[in-house]
């Protein structure tokens, strides 16, 4: 085999490997995007569950012992105060 044939064979091997790596890179980019979307969905679900948990704790506090009721009422008072502040800002 001549040097030219060896070089051509090496070049063909490199081109084949390059094509294979491009395909793999494309597949990895697609998988990366799917994983990113799954993370976003999971994060949204986590936020929803945290909100539901907080609401359940408030509801439990309203029906629980007096210490829990006090905490729940304080939390509700703080929320109402925050809403009132936002309304005042919006009026300006």
C-alpha cells in the first residue's frame, strides 16, 4: 500500500469518525434539551406542591391548637399586609 493510499484510508476513517461524532453530538443536544424541559416541569411541580403544602399548614393551623392558630393568623395578617402594600403602590 502506498503512502497516498494509506493517507486516503486514514482520511476516510477520520471522516467516518467525524460523521459519527456529529450524530452523537446532535443526539446529546436533543437529550440535553429534553432534560432541561423535564427540570423546568419538575421545578414548576415543586413550586405548586410547596404552595399546596403551605396552604395545608395554614388550614391545619386554623383548626389546630392555639399556638398553630396564632402562627396561621400571623401569616395571614402578613399576607394581607403585603397585598395592601401592593395595592397602594398600584394606586400611585
